[in-house]
C-alpha cells in the first residue's frame, strides 16, 4: 500500500465516505500478512518506496503463487527474481496479467503502468557487460530498473579483451546518470570504465569463468580492489541489488531537485 493510498483512505474516513471499521479492515494486513510459510511485508512500500520483491529460488511454485497473489492485492507492481518458467506458470494461473522476462528470470505483475519516460538519447542507467555470457545478470539489472520506473540502455559485450569495442561506446556510457558494469572472468571492466568516466559506477561480478574464477570470487575481489575510485560493488550475480541501488541514487537526486 502506497502513501497516497493511505492518505486517500483517511480522507474518505474524514469526509464520512468510509467508516472507521471499513478503514480498519483495509489496513488490517499492515504491516505484514501472515501466510503461515511467509510473512508478506505490505508495509515496505511506505518505508522504501517499492514493494517487497519475491526471491523465488528455493520456494515451491505454490508458495510463490500465493505470495504474489497476496502482494498484488496491496501493490500496483510486484516482481520476483530468480524465477523459472514453472514458477511463472503457477503465478500466471492466479494472475493472468503476469509477465515473464525469461533471460532476466523475473516475473512481473503490473496493475498500473509507470509514466512513460522519453529517453531522447539519455538513459537513467547504462547496463554494460564484458561478455555475452554476462547478459542474464545484466538483464536482471535492466529489467529491475525498468519495473522501478527507470530507463536502461543495454551495452553488451564490450569487455577488455577487445577494448576497441568499449572505446567505441564511451560517449554512450557517459551519457547515462549511473552505470552498472557486469563482468565475470577477472572482472576488470569496472576499473577500465572507472578511469574513463565521472559517473557513479556499480560493479556486479558474475560467476562466469573457469575454475580459478571460483564461481565469481576472483571477479568480486578484483572489483573490490579496483584502482579506479568511486566504484561500488555488489554481490556475485546480484543484478537486482545493483539496479535497486542505482534507482535509489537516482530517486534521491530527484527528491533533492524537487525541494
């Protein structure tokens, strides 16, 4: 439930259009709704501006569908990460408007559209990958940002092993407000981009690589030890976390401009 929903509810009570009992019925699931196997956080939108996001991995399809249904009753937008096609089938059986972003592994349910943003060549976030194998994590980041109302420019396969590809896209990367860099192997791309632009950079190490990559640990350590300053790093394969951080930064900047 969003802040404006509660304000409207209080106005209806104040104006006599709704009884106190009716309002209490609508608010009874705040701050959370007990499902037995999960406590659905309906208060999170008020605290953070975004609804609770369902991490689907490790949950049964029945649990995922029930959580989605509970969240959709109170929120205009609901999303789940690390979702399979089987998870989507279970959700869409209860919520026919659900959409599946297969490459990102994200299920999305929207009751209302975000205001359409015109890019005019300028994107809020540039999502950049070192290689094609990093795209699933990058898509998790890009789709998350878009569901949260931001525009994302996808610039894929511009890793340091063919650095001329990166140099051809520097102006495009620089034109975005925040840059998310997704890289596996040795994870050097964030450092290289950090030396070329003055934008905030969020690096995402991926588990792409051979044995000594240690499922992304080598890329993580490389990014954390970057010689380029001003680079933030999230966990391995965490495109969602990178996107939510980027969106939070942009939203804060917007709020300060409005004051």
